[in-house]
């Protein structure tokens, strides 16, 4: 029992650590900007209360700056008390993408690798935030079953994750860009937490987690961890010869099989507890009433002979691994923009810089740049809009009159006109206009100009205030889950009916 | 494994992998992936994209909040890599900070940012974020006004940026490190001086 309590505590503290590190970074920014001591400047800043609350603790330290520099990052890669820790998956992936050995990166993976070699896949079951989320998915399934709604139960092969790891590394090697970094759930979750504290929206990432979770709840239990996770695959391989194992005392086992349905890794603890799939979470130990399952330390050298039959890897697999490693070294980087035929960086002659306050467009030979001040206009405050129209080839500025009108977009029906068509002459090489946006939302600023005798209309989509997109995405996700559920339920009903029919037929016959 | 099961597994795996690839937007360019300004000490763009592990530790380390990760919402292959938008916040080359190295280069675990010491000579040699570029139709000093704000903001004033008559700025591309202080300080909308990525071989 206490093992599970400790495990939950560790998992919770990892979440807290990620949040705390993000807050420390936010605090470091305020400290560097020297606003932390100033009540007036701090007012209304993000995380104001927390920053003020930790301020006295940190200023008491001997060297606050080195403390702030030494504690940074997320589960993907972090610095804790000055020690750099990196997920081995990040190192392996970047190694295959760049084919360049950066020793500090490899050294920073040392602690996780040693821990995995000694303790097995404990990163998964004890640390990974994704594991916590997907365990929650398992609990949701239980809840569904309790409500007598039977979710589908499709199982995929556990070997898939090793194939995914290999394919992903090959993709990274060929595309010369990390691939897992963007989809690996622990990295994604810690990034979402980090972005949440810094006030950046990451709805796309939430969507990924939502899709995986929905799939696990309704279709395939613990799908990601058991059959897809490339990190789990890597940790599994690293921790294959772990001394810490869940061991069965055959004499004590009553054969109640209580441990099988509770296993988070989806294996049979009685026969497979020493296999590569076991992540030493210890749930089976908790559920084993006769206490036949226990953690046991076992030095691999002594038991190597005994284990050899069960653990021996066939020659084919070894050869495949060797071929893979060789091919990884032999693949040449195929930089992504070459594949897609995109131009090289800096080839583009127009402005590469696009801060939020600029909206570029082109028409005929002209480059048009809409600038607004303030960058994202506040509703009910006058905003200055300026069009800068310049000929791309001759580098001459457009000097004739243009007409401008502003519309408010609406999801249903006609767009409403905010500012009717007005003519503007250039002043200081720009066409200027003042406009007041009434509410938060999306607007269209329409520019009409005469180019080579033709009248060209360019619509610019502008955002005023902070229209909420997050809610709509969350609602869509929920709706998607409900629809998926209804479909699954309908299929089950149909199946049940068909079964009943065949039964009736049998009875009749 | 029978044939049917094999095909089921292969199909499931194929769908999941392509789904993940689609989601990560591998190889797709983000709305502003051309001309991303990388932090000081960054490798060449292609090598940088291959080496960067998207941990965003440089973003956390930047004391001036000048580094902003490329949005992960647009699902592009560059998502999560650091980018600089000097108009919002420029690279101060850690001049008012403690420590011997530029903070972002010190924070980088993967070697995508090579260590740069906080010494003028080393900064001049190793930092190549971009090169300032002046639009002569917009710059006040070239259009019957007089300004000189960019010159006063330049950390290498007199070397990277010199002043001509009527406070007209002149960029020396050899010495400019691309910190973007000039772009940040420009009083014009749209800004008349901008940091552009250096052309690569």
C-alpha cells in the first residue's frame, strides 16, 4: 500500500515541480526587468501574487541569480540545482537528426539512464505526467463500466512501440528535425503547463492529448503507454536487465489472478513480471492479497544463466537492430524544405520579420504592409492603421489615393460595416486611418487601390481584443467525444441485437 | 501471428504514425518559418533545426524575454524552436546580467546554441542573429526629418551603425550582430530599420 502512496506523491511532486520551475522562470524575467520591487510596475502582471510571494524567499538566498539559472526547464529537459537532466529520447532523437555528438547533452542523460538501467521503466510509472493522465483515463473507463456503459476493448500489439521508435528515429534522421519532441506526451504536458503559466495558448497540444485520451477511454485501454509510446520503448530496452524486479513467490501464490486486470502495463504479473514490458509501478503488489508478489533486488550477473532462456533475443532481432543502427548512420539528412520545395531562408526579399502588429499582403507588383498601433487594438479605443505600399521591383512607394473600409466578421449572416469606405492620401509615404473597434472579435480591413488600371481589393483579417478560441475548441473536442461514444454505443447495441437474433434462431432450430 | 492479425497491427501502426506525423506538422513551414531569427551562437539554420530539442530552456533563460518559441499551435516542424521578434523585445546580449556567458547559450542542453562568452570580441565574432536593414522610404532621417534613435540604441554604435549627415543611420554589415536594439527603438510605424536573416551558403 505504502508503495502506491509514495508513487502518487512522486507523481504529484513532478507536476508541482514543473509548475514551480515555470513560475521561477517567470519570476526570473521580472527580476531581470527589475520590476519585482516596484508595486506599481508589478500591478496586473501575470502571476503577480505568486512572484511577490516567492520574492522574499529567493532574495534571502546567498546567490539568487545562480539559483534561478540552476533551476529551469520541463520534464523533457531540465536543470535542477545546477544538474542538467535530459530525457534520453531527446538525446537519441537529436543524435539521429543532427548526426552530431554533443557531449554535454549525453552527459545530462546519464542520471536518467543509470536510474533506468538499475530500476527499470520507473520514469513511466513514477515520473511521467502523461502516465498520470492516461491512468486517469483508465479510471474513467472503470466509471463508464460502473454506469453499465461498456467501452470497446481493442488491444494492439505491444511490439508496435518499438517499431514506432525505430520509424520515428528514421523520420528524424531523414527529415533532419526532431519528431517525437512535438508529440511525446510528457513533453507536451509540461509544455502546456509552462505555456499556461506564461499565458500562451496551446490548444493544438491539448487537442492531441484529448484525442489520445478519448481513444483510450472509448476504444483501447492504455493504448498509448502500452503500445505506442516511443519513450516507454526506449526505457524498456534500457531497463531490460534491471536488478529491481517484481518477483513472484510461487509457494505463496493462490492463483486468484487478481493481479492481471489491475496491471498498468497490460501484462500478466504472474508469468511476465520480469519481462521488458513491466514498469515497476507496483500496483500488482498492492492487489496481491497473499503477498506473493514483491519487489526483489537481483544482481543480473548471478541470475543471468537462469534468465537466459526467457530473455534471449533471437539472432534475427539482433541482426535487425544492427542493420537499423548502421542505416541510421548511413542516412543522409533530407532537409524538410528541400522535400517540399520551399525556398531557402533569406531567399525571400520582402520583410522576413512579422511581429503580431503587422499584416502583409501582395497585389500586382506591390507589397502591402498594414501596421496597427497598438499592435492588437483594444476594443472601444481608437487604433491607428497605416498602409505602407511599395513596389517590389522599382522600390517606389505608392503615392495615389486608396479607399479603406472596415467590416466586423460574423459567423452567421452578413458582415456589419464599422467604417464605411473612405479615401486616404499618403502622408509620409503611408496611407493612414483611425478606427475604433467596438467589441472583441475578428474584423476585416478592406483596402481598395488601383493597380495597372485595375481595381484591386485586399482584405486583411485583424483581431481586436482577445476573442476566445479556446472554449470553442474544448467544446468541439467534447462534442467529438460524445459523437464517438454514441457511435461506439450504437455498434454495441447492433452487435447485441444480432447476437440475440442468432440465439433466437438457434432456439427455433 | 496470423496474417489477418498482422495486417490489423500494421494498419493500426501506420494510421497512428501518420497521425502523429500529421499532427507534428513535420516539414510543414509555419506562417513565419522563413526568416526566423535564432538566438546568439545558433548553428546554421538547417543544423539548428536538427539539433534543437524544443525544450525552450533558452526561452526561460532570456532575461529580456526576447526569445519567443515558435507557436506549437500551427503544427509546423519548427514549433517550439526559439525565435526573436526584436520589435517586441530585442537581444540585450546579457549586458546588464551577471555571469560569464550569454544566458541562452549557457542554458542550451543540446548544442544547438554554442557557448558565447560575454566579451565584446567574442560577441562580435560569434553572434550572427541577422543584419540590420534600413528602408530609406520610411526612415525619418532620410525623409526630411532627423531622428537617430537607432544609433543611440545600438550596443556597437560607431562600429555596426554609424551616423551620416542629418543623423542618417548607415549599417556596417560586417560588424552588425543583429541584436535588434535598433529595430526595437525605431520610432516609426512600420519600423524603418529591421533585422534580416543573413543569407546562407
